């Protein structure tokens, strides 16, 4: 699935209230803690950009203006928004001949 626009979340505005996470039908947003052990303040992160439909429901429900929709090709890659690389094929397997 490829959306024309995807959310860009401003970490300075995001309070971690979770409204966008609850509103996202394909469940591609989640709350991520500042501390890797799960402590500290949380903020919304688009963890699966390829699953985003571009519906903008997250933008509509955010009470803090923390979400902006950006055209997908223009969205800068960051650690938080980058898609995971495709899985490598299992070793020792080859297609049938
Ligand atoms: S609704 Fe807005 S403030 Fe709340 S978690 Fe989502 S982006 Fe952050
Ligand atoms: S635009 Fe829609 S599908 Fe994409 S993250 Fe926001 S609510 Fe989810």
C-alpha cells in the first residue's frame, strides 16, 4: 500500500496522549518511550510507513497540532519513520527448477 501523504509527528508538540494511535485503523502508529527501557515521556511514532493509508485521521484527532501530513516522497527518512529493510532470504534455500 502506498499513501500519497503520511503523518510527520512533531516531537516538540506531541504529549503522548495516544489519541492518534487509537484513531489509526491499520494500527501503524504507536507510542514510544524516550527511554529504551520504556520509562519517561512517550510520543507517537509511525512505525510502519508502508501500512499507512494516508487517511489523516491522526491529524484530525490530535488536540495539540503535532501531526502534519507530508507528501510521501518528500518525507525525510529518520530513525523513527524509516521502513525496516526487507528480510533476507533463508540461507540454503533455492527456488525449485
Ligand atoms: S494525538 Fe497528537 S499529541 Fe497525542 S500522541 Fe498523537 S501526535 Fe502526540
Ligand atoms: S494517516 Fe491514517 S493510516 Fe496513516 S498513520 Fe494516520 S491514521 Fe494511521
